[in-house]
C-alpha cells in the first residue's frame, strides 16, 4: 500500500507559535534535561518561536523533543483557530491557546490514524463510517475555539478506537490469517529476534527494550505500542499499521530496518 500523510497532519514548525515547547510539561529524565511546568515556555525557545538548540537536542539531553510529533496541531491552532495571533504578543490568550493545542493534538492524532485505515483497499466495506468520522473531526479542527472546547474527546477517542480495531482486524485477515495477539501485553525486554510477527496485534503493548531484530512485522498492528529502546535492526515494518514517527524515534534501528513509506528513518539511527 502506498500512502502519504496529508500535509495538514504533519508538523509545520514554521507556521506554529512554538506551542509544544510551552503547553507541555517536561520532567527531568533521560528524555529531558530539565523540569518545566505545562504552560511555561521552555528556556530554549528562542525568538521567532524556534528552538535555540534544535540541531543538538540529543547531545544536550533532550531526545524526548526529537520523538515528539504534534501531527500538525501546532500550525492548525496558530493559523486557523487563532488566525495568526500568538501568546507572546498577547499573553492574555496563552491559557486558551495551550489548552486548544493539547485538545487539537488529540483530534489530529485521530485524523492521522483514521486516514491511514481509510487508505487501505481492504477497508472499503467500512469506508462510510470512517469517512463520516473523518469529516466530523475535520469540521471540529476547522471550527472555532468554543466547539473545540465543547467536544467530549474521551468519548470520540473511544469510538475512533473501535473503528480502528475493526479496520485492523479487516486488514490483518484479508488475504491471510491474523498473526499472534499481543494487545496490551507487557512484553518489556521480550525476545522476538527473527520472529514471524506478520499480521500480529501489538496494540497498546509494552515493548520497552524488546528485541525485535530481524523480525517480520509486516501488517502488524502497532497502535499505541510503547517501543522505547526496542531493537528494530533489520526488522521489516513495511505496511505495519498505525505506527507513528514518535514511536520510531523512541526505538533503535539501523539502515537495514525496512520502514513504511510514510515514515522517515530517525536520524539518530546508525547508517
Ligand atoms: S528543548 Fe527546544 S524543542 Fe525541546 S521543548 Fe525546549 S525549545 Fe522546544
């Protein structure tokens, strides 16, 4: 399947007022060098809403920033919801702007996952349900602040989760049988080296530090799987479902890892 993430659902920092660097809290850890409260600007956020240490985030102790993706919520809130206004020039809008960003990211993440499911030939039988949900979420993303604040995001996420589960089952069982089911399993440090995991389900699974070197993960469902520190050297992830860039960034792979076409090879992976 050839699929490209729609430009609106990809981060465009040029058109964002640095919202992720303000709205989100940071906890001093292996991922972030400092503690910072939600709503407080990061001290590295410079003029023009650019990160002063962008080129050396890993070396400076901020690998967590390289693994973050707003799915395009930043530019949508800055340019559409707030029509180009920003929290620095107008501090009185900062609170609403940050809350809008946190909510919009959830909307955009749902859109990103639904669009991926929709693009599969195998899901034609549930296209109408997905199309209606995508149109509904898109209307919210294009709408005003009030409608964004009014929607029950937990409820929406539950319905979208059910739709994605149906889509995953349909895709994984078309032209073959489903692989092993490891949904929500605790697989910290598990050994799957060279395993045949085609069409498996790992949705919500904890795969921290798991050894997936050389594993065949084609058409495996990785929705929400925690891949921090997982080894993906030589693994085949072509067609893996609902895999996102932040998941890849948090894992370890190399030049021989085969990726879905819509994702980029993390620059910190050895070549
Ligand atoms: S280190 Fe840079 S990218 Fe990370 S939160 Fe601070 S300003 Fe943003």
